[in-house]
């Protein structure tokens, strides 16, 4: 029964808690997602929860330089990019409730205190905050066979202490076969080339000091762990040798499930969670993932990604969507970073050497001139182009300026005094004061015109894609914009959602973010279309059929 804090300890089934040690950025999320992929292949319904100890309520107002891209879910949740990895690896759609932050937890607890829900009691970390954390984990896992819970940061961070205490309590409330703790840690090299276990030992010691005992230790290293290193980790971390797993660097993150499978990590986990008898026999387990991610590329293409954040994680979903399209087409996609602020510094040459161009989403005026230059180049030189959200809006601005002759056309986001605001603020945005969670967010339906490139891509009269924007094409300019070669082939009421250009190999823009729904085994249609156009153009340039 629920307690006075609203916590029901009876919800949920099997839980895997994944913690990290030594340093962040080890690939803890990929390790957890890969294990989830293997359990999914074995026939289990797997979901995931990502814990982020920062005080932000969500990731929506965070700078990509600090935390990578803001990933958007179907329900409009703006979350940590690791949720994107879970959706891609588990091939499932998640919800905002699957991302827990310190800010979200404390906001809810304080709101309940202000409402008098705690009946005058002193509100404390234990039990009020810890119960709310446990409640959210259990509710996210309800109805699923296995819930993987990743704790962001590293053990020892002061911010993560309430979450780790919650997990300690959680494990005490469960039967032993219902919970497993996996600790992902760094195994560095000494100058003499020896793999060193001391950082792992200290990390596990820190974990044990707060009452958590890992059942599994996963060693991240450039190369597989040496046998004597496994034994040493097992001895000093008090786990069986067969509970120490190696997760070395691989060529592609989508190969990590195969590495863990070869290590036997999935079988160990299923035995430990008493799931082995319920798993599909080996011969009946899905091989679709392995077949897709190991497809041999027959050729290579270069795609220019034109942005302003010189950080791989800032455009993670775009890069992954290009990779997925490449897997489907058996093409190796090389992404060439083009800094929109440094076009004169070799980046213009990178742009012009590329086979296709992508301008992703973004906010603000920085780098806009470089992006507009890239769009104009792609349009005028028949280079396949894909514009996403801001890249869609800038394509409208570029066309208005250079084709329609509206030299000062702009977005009111960039110039609120422009005489030709071809991109303007959404009407419902005018009276908003808060920035967090107030954009047009989440999955919305777009109606697609027959006989268009978009219709060929989606093979349907409509599509559901995720949005994250405050501005849109100004309805007052639509007649002028569509009088020539530009067509809006996708609409949501009076909102323009997809544009394309007549007499161009592939010039497509989407107000939405199709990269967020792309998966290795089901690549996003606009990205597939981009690569098909690139390949067709390459054949034509080489004089092929």
C-alpha cells in the first residue's frame, strides 16, 4: 500500500541499477542500453530510467556545450541525450517520466509541502525525497519485465547522494533476485602499458561505503581486460571473477551489444534475476539488430554538417540518423564538421567538397550567415540538402532573400525589426514568460501532399514527428514563397512543416526533428532520401547509368 509520501513499494518487476566510477563520459549509458538490447532480443519487455543529479528540472534550458543535445520525446519532454540512446537501442518510445532530475524531484516535494500534503510533518531528504525517487522509478517500470536505471555522474558526487541512498533502500525492499547492481568503471593504462585496477578498487570502495554492493563490475578500457586484471578486480571488489566484464573500445557503439553478448553478460544477468528460464531459446532470439549494424558498406559519402557547436554530442541524434540511413543504404557516411562561424577558415572548402549538406536545429544569430551561405550553395549547385527545424527556417529566409528579392527578409528571432518577417513567433508564444518547457514540443501530425518528395519518403498521407520550436513560417508570406519553385508539401493546419524545391535533386526542410525517431533498424525517411539523392548524384557525376 502507498505510504504517506505516496510511495507504493509493490510496483515494478526486475531492476538493473547502473552506476559509474572514476570519471564521467565512460559510456555507462551505452553499456546499459546495450544490455537492454540483449534482453530485448531474448524476448523481454525492457524500459529505462535515466537519473541526472543536476538541479535543472529538465534539459530544455541547458547549453549544448555543457550537456550535449537536448533530446525531445513524443510527449514533449526535453531530456538528457542518453534517453536517445535508450530509444535507439531498445527501439521503443519513452516518456518524460523516464528522466529524473534533482530539480524535478525537489520541485514536486516542495509543491506538496506547500499544499499541506505532508500533514505538518518536517519534510526531509529521508523519507520524503528518497520516497519520491523510488516512486518515480517504480512507476516508470510498471508493466515492464525489466527496468534499467542509470545514475548519471560518478559515485562520490555530492549531487547524487540522495539517489544512491534511494537505491540502497530500494534494494532492501526487493527480493535478492529482483535487483542487480552493475558498476561501470575505468581501467586505465600505466606508462608501461599495464592495465591498472586501483581506480576501480577505490570507486567500488566508495560505492560500498554508502551501502551499495555491485553485483557486476564492467571495466572500460581501450582493449579487453587481461585475465589477471579480471581476477584482481574480482578479488579486491568482492565479486566473482565471472561477474567482471570487459567493455573495450569498438569501431561503432552499435557493436557494443555483441561485445557484451560475447562476454556472457546477458546470460549472467538473466541467471542472477531468475529470468533464464523465461528467455527465448538462442535460436529464436532476434538477429535483426546484428544484421543491420554489421552491414558492410559498399561505398562512402561525405555529408557536411553545418552548425555552431564544435561538440560531437551537440548534434548526436543528427549524426546517428545519418549513420542509420547509411546502414540501410550500405553506405559509410563520413560527417564533415563545418563551423558556420569560420567559413573562411577552411570550412568553406569542407562544405564544397561534401556530397550533401545538413543544417540542423539551433537558436540565436551566431553562425547564421555561414548557414545561409551553405544553404544558398546547396540550392544553386544542386547539392542534396536537408534542413532541420532552424535549417528549415533558414532555407525559407535564404529563398526569400536571394530568389524573391526580399533582401532584408529574416526571422523575428534574429531581427525583431525586419521589414519582411518571413519567419515569425508562434501566436501562442507571445505572452509566455518562462523559457523552460514552453516551446511547441513533442509529437505532432503533419499532413503530406500527394505527388511530392515528402509523400514518396514517408509513403503515407501523414507522419508523426517531434517538434521543438517557437517560430514558424509567417502565413502572410506563403503565397509569395510558393509562387515559384518552393513548395510546402507538409502542413499542420496553417503551419508549414515540410518544404521542398522543384527542379533540384533533393532540397528538403522539416520544421520538425526527424532525427529523434530514427533507429538503426528503421532509419528516418528524410535522411534516407538525402543519401539516395547523394548516391544518384554521385552516379551521374561518374557517368553511370
